[in-house]
């Protein structure tokens, strides 16, 4: 998947890196700080974490309104539904018994 994203002329695609913080400056996301303390600055940052993890753990509370944080904290994650996303280069038949 990393190579497929790179094919879209993205300059910096990082995979399998632990993000410690989403960097925000003047109300806009400017990049991320990785767990190894390295900073990657970018015009666009995608998070595949839940809103709870993204906004409660990765973005400093000072960058968010109390109302927004309240909405994030009220999200109910107790649904019995499981979603699995996949990326395939060809259609495959998968059987589950």
C-alpha cells in the first residue's frame, strides 16, 4: 500500500511508525512527531486511529475546543460490528467456514 500511495506523487509516505503527537501550529496541522522524536512536516496528515486516540492522545488539548472534545468523548465504541479494510492487487476469492 505504501508503494501505491507513493505512486500518487506523495513526497513522504511513512508506514509502521508510531506517532507520539500531531503537530499543530496556528490552528492547522503541520506534521507529526514520531515516538523516536523525529518530526515529519507535511501539508496533509492522515490518521488511521480512532477519533478518540487522534484527538485525545495525539493532538494537544489546547488546539481543540471543549465542545469538540466533549463530542469526541461521547462517541460510543461498543458496537458489535467489526470492519476490516483491505487493499488487493487482484480480486481473490476468500472462503470462511
